[in-house]
């Protein structure tokens, strides 16, 4: 349990680092309110609206907020997705700990309301590819991204702002569909955590592809070939962008 708490704290600190100072924030799916408390207690944000779909976690968050004496600056609301928020009510919307596809569904459900919030920070529990792909066509410009390691797991953090969703991909020597997996900014400036993440991920995929290609069913073999093709595309992208040596060694 202490290790899990330390990993969660490290992950949330990494998310908080993407929030510009002095901005009001909505923490969607706040769970126990730890991110909201971190943002306000550290002075990073003047106020946070913390929401959750479930009454139990929201009450746990309320108890934590009260214990830290921050109930005057952290407002707790029950509701699904962006429904508890009024249009333009906050500067930054943060969603941490949900699956990427679920976050995309939330963004789609928000419709025109989505454009009233200037900044977004997402830390999905699954690969961020669907979020990059959605932003590309939805007027959400990916302005920052990172890979962080906490508790033996890698997490992607992606931050968007209102703007041209296609701009970050301009000039890349690889198709956007490939960059959605790897991240356009990280392809240009690969970090140590990014390289380590893709070493592990591609090795895992290669083992899975080999197993699937030996599967008794035709469907399994087709999946194996598809995964092998994806691996080849990503390896080619890393090679073209100069990151292949950093990921795999010279």
C-alpha cells in the first residue's frame, strides 16, 4: 500500500506539472480529491472544481478536502463527464486515470461546450493514441506531452489547447496515424522515459505477435500479422525521426 500511494503521488505530481500556474481547474473523476488538493495546497491553482460520477468517492474526496481545510477553494460536484461544469467555467480541464477511449467519448458528448475551455490535460490509463487522433480533427492542438514512470508502470500525459489540431504533426517525416501512437513532440525530442517505454512496449508486442502468428485459429494469425505490421511501422517512424538508437541502442 505505501508503494501504491507513493506511485499515485508521483503520477499526480507529473499531471499537476502540466497545469499552468494561476489557472482555475476542473478535476474530472477526482476519486479521492488528491489532485485537486495538490493543485490548491501547492499554490498552483486558486480554485478547483472536483467532480466524480460516484457518490462514494466524492464523499471520500470531501472528507480529504475538509481535513486539509480547503473546502472554500475546492468545490465538489456529482456528475458524469463535463455535465457538472458550466461552459467556460474553468481555465483547465484535467482528466487523470480514465481510459483514453472513455475520455474521447466524454469529449464527443460535450459537443460545442468543449470549445469553451482553453486547456486540457489528460493522463489516460490506456495508450493516448485515441486522444491524439481525436484532437487532430477536433480543433484541439497538442501542445505538450510526456511519458512518466511511477510504480513500475509508464503513463502518458498529453495536454491540448484550442487551436489547429494538425499543427503539431506538420513537417514530421511520418504519417499522423503513426505519430498518434508515439506523439509528435516526443518523436522530435525523445526523452529517456519515452525511449524506455517504447523499448518495453515493442518487446511486449513482439512476444504477443509471435504467439498470435503461431495460433491455431486463422483469426489469431491475422491479429498477429496486424500487430507485426504495426510494430514495423512504429520502428520505421523511430528510425526516420532519429530515435531508433535511443530506443534500441546503436
